[in-house]
């Protein structure tokens, strides 16, 4: 199971629709997306929130900055992750959707070790 960083932006009309709902709940907004992820064999990563006495927080957040939403998902394959991204991107209310494969820290250390072992006497052409 691989991990993926997702970043999503809404259109102005999507925000307008969201702001017109009298009772917006996190569950009502996230349940359909979580179900789609599960149909692809994945899910959002639940993060432990120690401030909430051991509860979990869904790994999807409204953010400040370049993107409206960010999250971390786990998916069984790159193909499943890309398929999920295609379905989300096909909706008119989504202005942009990016998905980036992530390595766990242990996988990153393994990649560093592999790089060390494989680099040999490699030099950048022209140096």
C-alpha cells in the first residue's frame, strides 16, 4: 500500500454552493470521497490527534495557501491512485487536483542507502 499527497482546488461556483448549504458537516462532505477511495482499494490516512484525547482526524484538511484542500491517502497501486485522481478531476467543481507519491521515512532512508551503494564514481557530465 503506497501513500499519496493530494492537493485540490475548488472553483468559485463550488465554493458558492458549499457556502449556500445551511448545515455543512465534515462527514457529509467527506463520506462520498472516502467511499470512492475505498472502491479503489484505498482510504484517507487517519492521523492521531493527541489534543483530542487519542481520537483520530481524517487525513484531509482545508488549507491556507496555494491549495484549498490537502490530504494523505493510501492506495494499493499507482494505477488505483491515478484512477481516483481522474474521477475527482472530472467534476466541474474541481479546478485542480494533484496527486504525489510519498515515501515513508524508512523508505526514504532505504532510498538514500541504495543511492549511496549505486552511485559508485558517477560524476555529472561536464564536471
